[in-house]
C-alpha cells in the first residue's frame, strides 16, 4: 500500500530562502508521528508542505497519492491543518465558526453540534463570539473546526499549546480516535513527554531535513540529546 | 460556485454587521473627507456643486480601500486564509462571495454619502436622471469591488499589504472614477449635460466591471497562493 506521506529529498523555497533543504519522511496510514527538533528546524514547513501549502521545487513529494510537485491543490481538501494560528473569525461565535468550516466541506448541522460537544464547548459557550474566549477555548474551537472537516491526514503544530490538562487529554483522545478510525496524524511539538507517548514514531527535524526516526523513548529525551545521538549515528529508542 | 458565494458573502456580512466597522469607522471617515473637501473648495463659488460627483466618488474610493483591507484582514488575522486554501471551496465562488459582500457594504455607504453630499454641497437633483444615476452607481460599484477583491486577494499574501493595496488599486480604478463622475454629471444636469450623454459612460463602466469580474473568476485561486 502506498504511504500517506512520501517525501524524499524535498526542497521547498519561499522567496529566496530555502525552508526545507532535502526533507525525507515516510508515514503509513493510521500512524501517529511526532516531529521534534529545535526552533526553526523546519517542523512547521514539513507540515505545511504536506498540506500542499508550500511549493516543492526539487525532490519527491507525494501525499495521499497526489504528486505535490505537479499539483499541490488536489490534496488540500483531504488534509486538516491546525497551525500556530487557529484560523477563526473573531466576530463569529464558536458555532458560526465551526458551521462555516463544516459547510466548506459539505458537513451537516449534526456534525457541527457533535464536534462542538466533543471539544467541550456546547451550551452557552457555543453562542459566544470567539473574541470573548480564552486562548484555550479558541484552541478547542479550532479543534472542533478540524474535527468537522473529517480529514484523512491530520497535521498539527503544537496542538497542546494553550490548553489546560483536560484540553490536552482531549487532544490526545481526538488524535487516537482519528488514527483508530484510519486517519493519519503528524504532529510537531516541543512537549515530548506527552506527544512522544501519543506517537508511534518520532522524527527529528533539523536544518530543514529529517535526520533520524525512532520509536518513542519511555522517557522524554531533550532535543540536544537527540541531536547528539543522531550525530553519533545512534537513534534514540 | 453560487453555493460558495452565498456561504462566503453571508459570513463576511455577518461579521460586518456584528463588528460595525463600516458604519462606525469607514462612514465617519468618509464624512470627514467630504467636509474637508467643502472647506477646500469655497461653496459660494459654485465649484463645490460642479465638483460634487467627482468628490463623491473619491470619497467612495477611500471607503473601498478601507473595506477591502478589512475584508482580507479578516482572513489573515488568525490564519483563516490557510483554511480557505485547504477547503474545497471554489476559488471563483470565493471571489464572488467576497465581492458581493463588499458591494453590499459599499452600496450602503454610497446611499448615506449621497444623502450627505446633497445636504452638504447643495448638489442639484433631477428626477429625469434617476435611472441613469442608479445604473451608473451599480455598474461603478461592481467594477470597484471586482478590482478591489482581485487586488485585495493579491495583496493579502504580502507582508506589506497595507501600503501595497492603495498603490495597486487606485491607478486601476481611475477609469471608474472618470466614468462614474461623467455619468453622474449627466444624471444631475451639471454643466447643462443631457441625461443621454451619461449612458455611454455607463456602458464603459459595465464593460470594466465585466472584464474585471471575468479576470477575478479565473485568477483568484492563483492569487490566494503564497
């Protein structure tokens, strides 16, 4: 079976600046993969490339069977991306935001209500404008908007950021459920204890390249230690 | 395409109705501009009355700049633009939806500003030119929003979008400013112009609006890319 993500020496250039300098990554259906590495390593760029938002100028890049080098638009509607920004409209309510993104993929009212309930924002909060929500509640709204899109590939950048303990558990439950239902999940996170426990595999990203891949360690490993291990040719496990 | 148009236009108009930026900020700004024009041109000389259509459309252009920046600022403020790119929404429908919402906002502003210039500038009115006036206003408004949506989409992906948009937009809409001003002069009878002299300008405005609508339908998807 063809992998959901197949990047081989993928080079992405934005303006004059290379944001990926030969990334290689292979992810199979149903996997949960954690991208980790220092700030500016290229984790976000890997996610945005897989979403078809960044142009691959060299190398191989296939996501969900679509060749991103030839046409990166076809894959977009099958992918859900939760970036640093939440992608919400401040003056719309939680319910209106989720309904807008639901209608953009043809999802119905039941699915909107279900997604809002799932993230714990039903009742009064559903009718509250996003401008009146806390950072964590906004993140939950963004998660509801992601859930309602029913993506085949979930791409999440620091999904636990801004969430309380319940919210973090919610993210883990959502991602495990998605993977169990056959979706594929790739997340970038600095919270390696939590995200590492969630992921079936960890991939170190540095300098716009994916350097090493390993199953998660039982205890969190610092980025610096990972780099040293990678440099020594020893994969953390 | 029409389904996407309704979805996007409904969303933008709901946001505008709730935030009231157009009525609480853009409209007062345009009113101040009209008052400043009145100060700059001595009302007693009659120059203000003769210049009424041009000043009105200049004020509308300023309103257009603000409303277009606001319409695309909504998409960039919290990264919703990425969501639109990742959605299955038809880019042509997105273009029409944004343009339709802008057209509604601009028409409301024009009605209020129009009443303002009649009162403030003592602008002449004549019933015989009403149809011409409305037709020219509709054609000019659609032409403005078509160009505004096209260039708003282009500028939205740039870091310097706030300063880039006026630079791109204002030269391109010069034909609309000229055409709408001439048509309105004929509608209002300024300079002893007959109503019939205004219709060729409406034709020009219509061609302009259709040309930029066609361009927007074709090009808007590419403009949303980084």
